[in-house]
């Protein structure tokens, strides 16, 4: 945590310095107040000198005004520094995350990256804010309070010491017990979240199997456990303030009692006694503030660690230092003995894959789940980098190309056809910000999406919800295809992009695509044999290796794996069942 | 959760800690954005949200209703109120008693120059000690009780929502994003618990402290008390003035945070697209602008809310000087003792705090009520119609009839109109049609997930609307494409099909559905725990488990949704076989994608745009040269036709028709 703070607070050093100085001023001023109070009583009220009261009262108001001015200024600088720190950290995290390859994003998972980018930053930011605006003055006030109290009377100082130790001990004990409880609480909340989430997603199944009662019971168990932990943690919390006040009050009584003896001995004045009580309250409150720090800090430290984990993770896909410009721009794509192994994995996902995809042809990749199809196509735009062999575009290793140049030539339709919140047009123009409406309509027409976009209330300007949740799966896929078409790339990558389409739409779309992208290199991943039968070249993957390359007919002859796939999808199995 | 570590607020604590309350109070709003996925970090005490901008719509009634939720604990709460009154009274007496001790000391040592009467001082201090101990006990016990009351109340509230979810119609969930609903149960309920926890103890405490402090001031010296009270309107005015401004800024902060969160989410959800489409620059610029907005709003909010306490402190000091001046005059004139002044000083310190405390409670309550309203919205949502008491026959043959059924997901958009069909016992009804034709709707109606707008559906002649939903559904088995498995063992997941199934029955069902083999290859066999996302099973294996589950439930009527893709080929053969076996002798409705299923069906329903355009068997429908023939050619022959144009489409109709085998011999 310290390193993170040091790094991202450095630009705010002037503000923080100002905060410390102002808080120091503020603390000193606030320490003067009890002395002035005492003076008003001893020199003014006790002697009946109204003039002195007026004079000292004026001084007191001046000091008090100086104090709040310093405090407000400190809050101003503190809030600037803390919020600026948060802003910078969020920006750093976000920019760092953008540079990640699919591998890092996949390893962390998008949800946690999001949480870290906002909520975790907030935790640390709040620690900075609280420290700057309040906590930093606590030790100053405590030390100052002790000094001032000692100045009033050394003889009573043991009471302060005893009170501080007692208070620290009690609060420390409560916090020590609460720590693990809060950890458990977190888990309990996760559990109840998970149970409920399952119940909502599985609503139809639960109702179909009439298991409402057992689900209610499952929820109740999670609910009881959560309540139980929360209650136990809450009891500790409930003890905090009564404990602080009993210590404060007991020591006040002690101060008066033992102070009385010192007054009897002539070592102390009555006004001083009053001041002493005020200092005591100040010191104990400061101790409490410091312990509060102990309560926030562990939480913020966990967040800081989570943030640093992201920031210190380098992207496995680094841009080349000296990008190579390919001599030609034809769009020949070569896989040369490509291998890919996830870090730490024992066996490779892809191993020794070689084939060449030429412009004007379609290369289909087929294989069972987990055979590495998606990983293979993701190597082309460097969402991942190969761990052996190479992927080459126009004869140049993709790792040598300027990433912007590389991406500019690729039209990707990912397995999950994500749409961004905005409009149909804003999504399509991701492909090419300069595209005209006519260009967009043309792309929609090829993608068999024109009809339904025309029927949408505002056509191209129809709103799209985040992720494209307001259109159906099939429509989403078609819009994603149109988006890639708008880009007019030299290489198209379709990763199982036709799965949500009914087969007649699928066929029409593929026919239109074939006409449109006749000079591009097309790489398509598919599950259904019917989608890829007419491909110029089919690459059959089996457990990360090439089981066969060729046309449909060639593969039927030569590749048993392919034959098996075709079989499973097309042969009516009633014979098998009857057999 | 409600017990966030740095909750600090008490009526008579010094100003710095109270500032923390104000700052956090405003921050602790639930996040109504997408559900946070990570356990840690998202529910700290500083959790911002977008939804907090929603103003409480009907503050009064909702507050009353929230208080109504505490009704079962009314005796405990009355106890707490009594203890709080006693406690604040004791705590208010404290300074006065200490002041009396000081008076004794002062009178002896300063005024009369006589030895101090330590016995008298000791007696007074013992009383002070007793008073403080009493205060400690009362405040500790009431805090303890409040904690229990609040935890039990939110427990019941969560339970109510959970029970409500069971009674809500499915249509409710169609309109409600899942994350939103989850957020209400967790984040909003949490926020309510925090609000209750703090306000229950603090509001009472602040009010009674204010009252008792004012009362004590009058007891000590009514003249001085009147002087001191002059600052009350000033303190209140300032608090309201600053509070209003900071609330606007906080609302802005939450709004910006929510928007920023959405941007980050979007950037990560579409990460590969942002990368490959070269949009990083734009996304970054967009983020930076929002981030700056958030910075400005949050700075303003923190600064404005931060100055409340110093300002109050100054008002307190002003008060002190005024008291000192007037008090000094009174002491000089002999109308007041020095101890009284000392006590008064302490009271004047105590009394600006409850005012600011109440102001921050008002803030907190506003946020809590907003959350409560969101929970109440769920609790008030219209439920599915009450179950009728009719009964299905003991033994069901499985004749399912649709009689002039009208249905639409919303009444003004009819989807199915005047649909009639008869499914004979034991027959297979294949439902085919393009995406979005309404195939799933039929299934939803048979299970009575939705209510009809007209006509009726009957099983063996009994209207399904006339029997309890449980009874109806206990006769129907279902295998959906979207496999639903929960975090538990493989055995638990299969046993889900029927309450009280024995391990032997579970394994028999698994064998019947060809799942036994792969289950035994799992690390712990039937006791293998399926993780949250079920990533340790392939899509096909998940389907086999759901088939086994349906087997176990021994349904009379079956609903199957065949998978279109994403199942690896070897498992797919098993899935297919298992489904066929499950279908045998049962009336089955199959949303079909496979040629074999369709061809073997007794009745094929061809759906287009929500209505059944054709009914009949394969042969009849092909001969009719209608929608089915068109669909059939495009769905199952398209690829073949383009590839091998010489084979006429009719080839499919030959009795053995296994063109697919024929091509193997070619």
C-alpha cells in the first residue's frame, strides 16, 4: 500500500505539505483554547474582571477563527489531493487495463477489473481523504494535548497515561475480534448473492421441478448465517462508543479527585483543573481517531494490493519497438507451426498448427469444444501471442507489425457478439468512424440486418442497450457482422458468428457475404458442418492439433475426425438407438 | 454491511469523528449498477452508486412502513427508548455533578481559603462514578439490543423478498434486469440495515441529548441558558444551508461514479473489440472526461460536507465566549457559582453536536428510505394469480389440448391467436420454425409460467389453470437448452429432479441418460462439486445431467429443447440418444433442431410469427409444399444443395432417405 500511495501521491506533495502545516496550525490553535478557557475562568470570572473576560474572549474567538480557517483550508487541500489521487489512479488503472491482452483480461476476469477500477480505488482514496482531513491531526492533537496537560500539571499525567492505555487496549481488542468477523461477513454476503443469483437464473427449472420449498430453505440457511455473523460483528461495534465514553468519564472523575488534592496542596488552580478535563477529552478522542485509522487501513490495504496487482501485471502482448512495414498488402495469412500454452499450463492449447489462408478464399476451422478454435483465431489480431511458431500477415510476423496497422486490416466478429451502449449507427461506426449512412445500410443489408433495423423505431439511430441486451441473439450477431463489414478489412474473422441464426438466414447471409467479401481473406470458426461445407479449405482441429486440412470432400475421404463430426450432426441416430 | 468498521456517530463525541459520519453517510449508498462480481471491495463503507440520485418518492408513508417492519420488536424498542432517555439524562447529569465537586474545591480553596472537605468531594465523585457507570450500562445494552433488532428485521426483509420471488410471475423477471433485482436484495437491504442501525440509536440519542442538555442548562442557570440558546438557530441554519449544497454535490458524485462504472464495464466487456477495432484512444478520452467530472463533483461534495464540523465548532466557541462574558458578570454579582460556569461550558460543548447529528441522520434516512422504497417495490409487485383447488386425475394419460388459446407477453401485443391443437398420449410433438417464431412460448404456456389471455389448455380434459401450479408441474419434466446447474455435487444436481430421491435412483437415472459413464470419470464421481460457472463440465455433459434430472422426476409429459450448437460432437450423440429414450412413452413437446427428431415426430407444428402455420407429419407437410417444405429445404438441405446440386431435394424423402449415409459411399 505504501508504494502505491508514494507513487500516486507524489504529484500532490505541495497540497499534502499544506495539509500537514495547516493541520499543525489548527491543532496548536485548538490546544490553546482550553488554556484560554482556563484563563477566562481563573483571571476573569474568578476575579470578577469583566474587562479581562472581554479581552480574553476576543482572543479566544480570534484563535478559534484561525483554527477553523486552517482546518477548512486543510480540508480543501486534502480533498483536492485525495480526489486527485483517486482520479489519477483510476486513469492509470484504466489505461493499463486497456493495454492488456485477452489473456490478462481473462485471467483477472472483467468483473474484478471493474471493481478494482472503481470501488477499490474508492477505498484507498477514502483513506487518503480521512487521513488528510482528520486523522493527520489526531496524533498532533494527542501529543499537543499531552504537552499542554503536562504544562498545566505534571502530577496528574499518570491518569492520562492510564486512560490512553486502557482505551487503546479495549478498542484494540474489539478491532482484533471484528477483523475476522468482517472477513467472514464478506463471504456470507457472497454466498447469499450466489444463491439468489442461481435462483433467479434457474427460476424456470425451480418452478418446473416444483422445488420452491427447498430453494427457500437454501436461501434461509444463507440468510441465517449472514445474520448470525452480522449480529456478532455488530455487537463488537456496539461496544465501541460506550467503551470510549466510560474511559473518558472515569478518567474525568479521577482528574477531579486527584486534582482536588493537588489544589489543596497549592500545586494546581481550579481553572487549570477545568483545562485539564478538556485536554483529557481531546487526547482520548485523538486516540480514538487513530484507532479508527486502524479500522480503515486494513481494508484499504487489501484494496491497494488488488490495485497494484493489476498495475504490475504487464501485457503479454507488447507492441514492437521497430514496426516492420510489409512490402505488399494482399492479405495472405500464414500459420507457421503455431503453438500456444497458457502460462503455467502443463499441456499446450495449440500445437504445431500450420496452414495458409489466401485472399479471396474462405478457411473454416472446425473441431469439438475445447479443441482450441477460438484461441487460434485470437492469435491473428494478437489478442494472445503465440508461444511457439508464428502468425504472419503478408509475410511479416504479426508481432513485428504496428498494432494499429494490424488491427486496421482485421474485421473481427467475436464469439460473444458484444454491442456497446449507444445506437445502431454508433456501433457500426466503430468499424469506420467516417462511414456514411449509405455505407451502414449496405453493411446491414449484407448482414441480413436491414429488415429489422428498418423496423426499429429510429432506424440507424435506434438505441442499443449495453451489451446489446435489447436485441435478440440473432440480431446481435448480425449487427456484429455488419460492424465488421463497415470496416472493409482485408481479413475477416468470424468466430462461431452464425450460431444464433436460423439456418435460412444463415444461408442467405453467407451467400451475400460470399459476394461482398470476394477478395478478402475469410477465417471462420464453426460448430455446424452445414455452415462450412462450401469453404475453400477446412482446418479440422482435435485437441489443439491439426487433424486434417482440405475441402469437405477431401476430408470425408481422408480425415476420420471430420467424418465423426459430420456423422454426429447428420446421420439420423434412430438406427443407432435401435441397433 | 451494516457494521462497516468506521461508523462513528454519537451525539456527544467531538467534532472530527462526527465529520467522518457526515462524509460516510453520504457515501454509503447502494450501487444500483451492474452487480459487483467480486466479494471483496465492493461493499466497503464508501460504496457509491448511481441510484442514489433517485429521490425518495413518498418519504412519509415509506418511513412509516419501514418502521412498521420493526413492529415485532416493539417491546425491545420501547425498552431501548426508555434506556436512551435514562442514559442521556444520566450523561447530562455528569458534568453538573463534576461541577458540584469543582464548586466544593473552589469554594474551599479559592473563596474561603479553608481546607477542602475531601469526604464531601469524594461523596459527590462517587455519585458521578455511579452515574457514569449507569450511563455506560444503559448505552451498551441498548446498542446491543438495537443491533439484534436491526439484524433480525433485515433478516426478515431478505426472507420476504426471497419468498416474494417465488410468488412473482415470470413476466416480472423478463422486465427486470437480474443485477438490478440482486442489488435490491443485497445492497439496498444492507443500506436499510445501516440506516436503521444508526438512526435508531442516534436519532433518539440526539433528540434526548438536546432536550436534556437544554434542560440541564436551565436547571443550572436559566438566564445563561437563554443566552446560550441564541446560537441554536444559527447552528441549525448553517447546517441546513451547507447540508443542502453538499447533498446536491453528492448526488452528482454518485451519478458520475455510476456512469464511470458503466464505462469501465463496457470497456472490459468489449475489450477485444476495443482493441481490434483500434478504439483505445476514443475510449480513453471518453473515460478521462467522465473521470474528471467525477473528480470535480466528489471534491466539491467532500469539501462542502467537510466544513460543517469546523463551522459548528466555531459556533460552539462563539457560544462559549458569550457564556463566559455573561457568566462572569453573574459570578461577579454573586448570582452564580464557578462550578456552574464549568458545567455550563461542558454543556455548551455538548449541544451543537446533536444538532449536526440530527442533520446527518436526516441525510442518512433519506438514503435509507430510497432503498426501502426499492425493496417495497419488489414486495408490492403483483403476484401470480392464486392457485385454484382443482385436481388432475391420479394417473395421467398425457393428452394435452390447446383450445382457442390467445396469448401475448403484453396484452396489447398478441403473439398467439386462436391456437388449437391436440397431443395424444405418448406422442411426440415437434415444434419448428425460425428464430423468434414463438416456439418457447408454447412451452411456457404448458408449464403455466404465463397466464393465457383467452382459451384454455387442458391435460386429460382438466384445465391447467384450475389446478395448483405445483400439481401441474409435478407431472411435467423439462430439459432446456440453457442448462441450469447450481453449486453443489453432481448427485445433488440430478437429485433435484425429485425431492427425496435415493442415491440408487439418482444413479439409475444417470445410467438411463448415458451420464453415468462420464460422471464416473470425474475426480470424485457423483460427489464431484460443480463450481459456480460449471466450468468443469462441458456443455454436452451439462445437458446429460439435466436429462438425468428429468429422468428422475418421472414425468408424464415432457418438454425438450434441443441444443443448436456448442455441444461437442461425441457427447452430442449421447445427448441425442438420452433424449430419445426419455421421450419414449411420454407425451413430448420438442423444440426441434434435428432432422431425425422432426421426421420421427407424430405431429410437427410449424410456427411463424407466433402462430402455427402448419400442422401434420413430415410426409404430409412436405407434400403440402408450404412453410414446412420451404423451411425444411433451407434448414436441412441448403448446404447440401449448394454442395451437390445434382442430388434433388426429394432424395430426403426416400423411405430410408439416408442421403447422409449415401454420401459416405460416394
